[in-house]
C-alpha cells in the first residue's frame, strides 16, 4: 500500500490523504496538547514558516494514547494550537498510532526504523516521520528529538523538491 492511498480526515472532518501533499516533503508528527513535549509545537511551526514556500509541510496527527494527553475535541485541539502556538500547518483528526486500533497511516510509518535501526511502536507524543515528495519515508525521529535540531533540519533540506 502506498502512503498516498491511505484515507485520512482533517480536524474539521474533511477527507484528505497524503496524496494531497504529493510533491512536497511532509513531517508527520503525532501531537498532544497536554504533554511535557507540547512546546515542540513552536519548533514545528517555525519549520512550517521556514520551508513551506519551498515545498514542505508539517502534518499534525493528534493522539490521546500516551497518558491521555490529548483529551480534547477536535475544536478544542484546533483552538489550543492556533491560540497558544499560532499553528498554521494542517492537522488531522485524532487517531491511534499504536495497538489494535492503529491507523493505517501509522501501520506504514512505524515500519520505518529510527537512526538506531529500531522500528515498531511510536514511543510517545511528538515522534516525527519525514515523508519524501515521492511518498516514501525518509527518516524517523524519536519524541525527544527537537523539531529544529540539526538532524531534522538537514533531513528536511535533503528532501525539499528541487
């Protein structure tokens, strides 16, 4: 299955898929509003502003599987993200990233190993997957890796469309 074939919904309920971002580098991140890592929204938004004109987007995927740290409704999540962090990047409907209810998107993404060669379950909120403009996964970054770290920025820059 191609990542482009997986059906998704936006926070406001519209149908979407990664095919809508074909030709762009996409950083898919499972996000949460009440996590110690939530300030990473600032770095994610900075990446969005820095690279969106060059064929890049962050794609937020709210998830409530880690300590119940994303308990809000879609409307509450959207309001929090825009008012607290000025988020302008697209956000998906809340989904599961691990377990029996794992969304098909994350079934594909979690097959990708991180820099240490470990694939499998998402460890916590703010795990990041960089998808190439051709729709393959180029890199996986664990939750503690900051969005604006050298390793994430250099990976994004390597995937920006020519």
